[in-house]
C-alpha cells in the first residue's frame, strides 16, 4: 500500500511538472523548465522509494503498469480540474485499453 500511495503522490508532482506550465504560456521557457525541474525533484523523492519498496512485491513490469494506470487517473483529474479541459469519449476508450492491458500484466498465466 505504501508503494501505491507514494506512486500517487509522485504522479501528482510529475503531472504538475510536465503540464502545469501550460497555463503560463507567457512565461519564459527557461523559467518553466527550471520550475519544472524543481517540481520533478520532489517527484523523484517519492518515485524512487516507491519503486524500491514496490520491487519487493511486484516485478518491474508490474510497477511500470501500476504507475501508468495511476498516471492516467491523475492526469484525467488534473486535465479537468486544473486545465479545464474535458475528457472526450475517445480518450476514455484509449485509456480504458491501457487499463485493460494491465489485466494481462497482472494475470497469472
């Protein structure tokens, strides 16, 4: 559970580092890159321990899959609440296919 919590926190910071600057298009690119790097540092402070701890329980492929599913969920919330962009049906279908792929990663064959 600690792994999942840290991955969620990590992805919140990652999403702001990667996409938060889109509301500040008038800001100089070098400034948003610098600020994004500072935010990404905090993201790494959660991501690295999450992967370290999680690898005792999950394979690397499973950790990556968990991270991608969390990223999609965090991004959807971020996109709607922060960027004020809607989620279209085709986005949901695409995201759903990625989540369906997680089934194959975690299924014991």
